[in-house]
């Protein structure tokens, strides 16, 4: 079983930003999201 320093729930804008800063700090993390792809809500939104 793989272990992580941090689990990020949601891969929207805030989750992706959290992942960016966790990576810069050298922490291991996993992004979990209910969608099929990371950041999916931003790909499908209309303005």
C-alpha cells in the first residue's frame, strides 16, 4: 500500500494549486476527485 504525506480532495483550481505547492515543498500527495479526469469541471464549463 502506497502512503502519502497529504491527500487532496478535489482537483479543481484549488486542488491543483495545492498540489503545485505541495510538490514545491517536496511532499508526496494524491489528488482525489469524483470526475473521470483531473480538472474536468474547468474543461466543461461555459461562460
